[in-house]
């Protein structure tokens, strides 16, 4: 099995608006292996969400080389990417990505079902995240923090190989984040997944193997000694 999940070299992405062209990623390179967690930090607007959208195939780079699971991204069609997102890549968006017409329990079963799983351990995940009581509720009946935890449960229930998370603990208080964080590292320790986690949670970043800062369109090792 290929242990290199992501290989990105010199990726450039820009957005065109009616008035200007904004260069967001300017030669970004990154490698992520199975069993590895990488934290991405960087100021608002630096391109963190753009990077995640590139890695889950929702956005195409202007130039540069990207390989996911050993496959050349340029050769993947929309259907290939959709298949990867169904079965191998879990993306946790900032605003959660639950289906509004399904209860929490059904969201989990649906997500696992798309990945071809009958057994998903969803109930145990909900209990671990302290939201078992929300199983029969719809997303709009949840608080922001409960929605974020339900989205986490969905992501882990599909047993992904690659987790792309955009501030996965951003809506959680410290105590709740503390319960959610081990989910990532249990899966990573088992070497079944690799995770790229955009986060400002110091505890989450500290437990990652590497912390990279997105600055001026590229990733740089973050040296905590240099920052205040
Ligand atoms: N669809 C878009 N069209 C135009 N500009 C965009 C679009 N999406 C993001 N941007 C711009 O690209 C830059 C990076 O955005 P984003 O990746 O969301 O940053 P971050 O997640 O680090 O806050 C910002 O300046 C943002 O305004
Ligand atoms: Mg963002």
C-alpha cells in the first residue's frame, strides 16, 4: 500500500474576480504520509481553506504537481474525485457538512454507507463525543459545537485514509475539544490515516508531528520559539 498520501509540488492557485486576480498559493509544496498528522496555521485569508479544497479535488491548481494516493491528480476526473471523497478522503469543513434532512444518526449511517460500510460504530463515536442524546435530532436542532462534533463522528465513521480538517475544534470549548482531539491521534497511531488539520488550537497543533505555517502562498516550518 502506498504510504505517501499527498505529494504536492509548486502548486499555484489564484482567484479571478471582475477587477483583479488574487494569487493565493504561490508555489506550495507538501508531503503527507499515512500515520502522520500535520497542523497548518496561518492568518485569516492566507489560503488554508483553498489548500484543503485543492487536496479534496473541489478546486484545480493553475500549475504545479499534485499526487494523491500515488495517483496523478491531473489525470483524475470529477467522478474519480467524487469516489475518493466518498470512500477515502474525509473533509471537515468549517461550517460542518451534515445533511439537513437527516438526523444525526442517519447522517452517520449515510456517510458510512457511501463508503461501503455496514458497521460504523457511530453510537460509540457519539458517546465518546458526549452527544449521544442528539442521535435523533436534525442538524438545525443542534448547537454549533454539537454540529461540529456530529460532523466529526460522520468523518470518522467512514473510516477514511486521509482527513482534511478545517478548524475541527473551532466551535468547541476547551473541555469538549479535549475529548475530540484523541479521535485524530488514535486513528493516526493505528497508521490507518494521515491528517492535515487547519487549527488554532494549541493542544491539537502540539500533538501533530509537524506544524507548518501558510505564509505568502507557501508552507514553512513553524518555529514556536520565534513566535510570541
Ligand atoms: N471563491 C473565491 N473567489 C475570490 N477570492 C477568493 C475565493 N475564495 C477565497 N478567496 C480569497 O483567497 C484568499 C484565501 O482565502 P482562504 O483560502 O479562504 O483563506 P483562509 O482559509 O486561510 O482564511 C482570501 O484573500 C480570500 O478572500
Ligand atoms: Mg478558512
